[in-house]
C-alpha cells in the first residue's frame, strides 16, 4: 500500500511517516520545508537538533520504504499533480498546513499566508484528484478547535450533532456548529466544508481527525537514532502549552499560564498521533458521501492543572499572565473519542509519567534554548 504524506517533515508528520513505513507502507513525503523556514525567519529553531531532510530520509531507510519530494502544494499545483500522477497513492495523509494559532494572529501578512496556504493546499489536493479520477482515502489533520471548547451541547460528539428541529419536530443530524478561536482554527473549519463538498459531489472517502494539543517529542521510532529525532517547539508562537510548561519548569523560567489557567483543552501524546493516523488510514468511512470524523484526543485538562502538576514535580514557579488571547477564562470541556477507541486506540495519558522523558530531552538540549523567544508576541 502506498501512503503519500503531505507535510511529512513536520512535528506530527515525521513520526507518523516513520510509523506508516514501519508498518509496511511505501511512504512518499511531500513537504515545502516552510516550517523550517519560518523557524529561521522568527529565530525559533527546534530545541532538538533536527537533521536535514536528506539525512532524515537516509536514516529512515532502515525503518522502511520512505522517500521525499519537495513541493509546495498550495503554490505549485503543476508539480503536485505530477507527484499524484506518478505515485498513485492508496492513502493521502494531509498535515501540510500552517498550524500555529498565535502565528496566524500576528498581523496582516500572517493572516493572509495562513488562509492562502491552508485553504489553497486542501482545495488543490481534492481538485487535482478529481481531475485525475483518483480516489485514495484522504486522512486530514483537523483540530478540536473547530468546535470551540465548551459543553453547550453536552459532550462534544465526533463531527455531527443529533438535534430535533423546533419548527418541524424532526430529528436530524447536522455538522457540529463551528466556533473557531483564531485565523488558523478558522482555516480548519473551511477545510472541513471543502472536504464535505468533495465527498458529497465526487464520492471521496475522507477522514477528518479533530486532534487535540499534541505533547511529547519522541516516539518509539524517533528515539532509536539521533538522525530521526523529532522537532520540539517551545517558543511563544509554535510551542504548545504542555511542552512549553515542561521546558519552562526545567530551565527555571516561571511557567507562563495565561489568565487564570482555567482553559480546558484536549491533549494527545505524539506517539498516539502516529498510532491514530495509521488506525484512521486503515479504516476509511463506509459511506463516501460524508466526511468521517474522529476526535483524536486522549484526555482533557485545564492549563492550571498542568502547571500545578509540574510545580509539584519540579517546584517550578507559576507566573499567571494577562491572557494575550481572546478566549473564555474558564470553560468546561467533555469530548468523545469513541471512534478511534472502537478501532483499538488505547490512549497514553499523563499518568503514564511521560513528562519525565520530555524533561530528559530538555535537559540534554538545554544549551540550545533561547530564553528570548519564550514569550508570545501575538495578541488578539
Ligand atoms: P508542523 O508545522 O510541524 O508541520 C507541518 C508541515 O507541513 C511542515 O513540515 C511544513 O513545512 C509543511 N507544509 C506547510 N504548508 C505546506 C505547503 N503549502 N506545501 C507543502 N508542505 C507544507 O505542524 P504539526 O504540529 O506537525 O501539525 C501537522 C498538522 O496537524 C497540521 O495540519 C495541524 O493543524 C494539525 N494539528 C497539530 C496539532 C499540534 O499540537 N501540533 C494539534 C492538532 C492538529
Ligand atoms: N496557553 C497558556 N500558556 C502558554 C501557552 C498557551 O496558558 O504558554 C493556553 C492558551 O491560552 C490556550 C491553551 O493554553 O488556552 C492552548 O494553547 P496552545 O498554544 O497549546 O494551543 P492552540 O493555540 O490551541 O493550538 C495547538 C496547535 C494547533 C492545534 C490545537 C489543537 O498549535 O495546531 O490545532 O493546539 S486544539 O487546541 O485542541 O484546538
């Protein structure tokens, strides 16, 4: 089976590509290396010394059949088409988007770039596949943030809500109302609409993984060889909250809890991202007229709880800051992950003590840390 992995050089894409290759897939990574470029532009290299894509691929040959093609899927539809024609994928996994909410809110240029890149890339993929009459199962990485983060309709279901229409008293199933909190999250809502249309009109089999915040850095494969090491972002724009707090607690930087820390969010470990992507890839929807949605999450915590847990482990100080983001100070969140669990997903949780592994990685590469990039510059 052939898996085309768009964005396979990134934080989630790299370990997922390796996991697919280790499980017998012929993998072709397509990436424009824009994440590495943004790192250079805003001076925030990965804490871990990730290798060049060439060196990564050379080391990955020991894991399985894995290759790389440079292509910007948003800006170079001609080359992208050639790749799709030549590779004839059975599965396409689509990670290739600008994924930082704070980055997308920095200013005019970043708003436009995020929308142009994410929406055009997704539409290019489906439009070209339509033109070529190819129908691989497409697995798209979406986000929990499409739902907003509240329990207004009870536990958040997987993409669809069963309601009774007041006017007709009819029971219907509707796509869960979207409620994005940033330009980045907005692009994921738009992606979802694009995919619903392609599924309805051209019968694509599509799975949208509404993923929570990913934590951790290494997986059982990336930790086997320094040349396979995964990226680790800790800066104010690309670092996600748990990884940031772990780094801060290790290096004596007061932990940056925004507002009261009462924000509840869903989390998943990077190892589970790779496992869930494979599970989803192997289980396409039976019905091709609508997008299958799985909530790719393991557990829900408040930011305050995470900071307190790290304080208890390390004694690190918590610094409550004015929240730079427009979001509710406190929220309740309950999320179903029944779909992936029914396929055999057994979540890794914080109780498994994996923050200790991250602390070890941070300690190993602490000399590479730049404290001046820890605070976030984005305000909205
Ligand atoms: P990342 O930035 O590390 O990886 C994205 C990769 O896509 C990068 O290698 C980048 O160079 C590439 N890319 C971007 N635009 C491209 C284009 N036009 N053409 C070709 N390649 C392009 O991000 P990540 O953390 O690995 O996230 C991957 C996906 O998972 C994203 O779509 C993101 O929205 C989603 N996701 C991530 C998280 C998280 O916590 N990291 C949580 C939920 C969902
Ligand atoms: N937060 C802090 N302190 C920090 C950083 C963040 O308190 O130092 C808070 C934020 O205010 C927010 C929460 O922690 O309430 C999560 O922030 P985050 O930066 O970890 O996550 P977010 O911006 O939502 O985006 C990340 C990924 C994105 C993915 C999303 C999943 O960058 O790609 O889609 O998590 S989710 O949050 O479930 O929508």
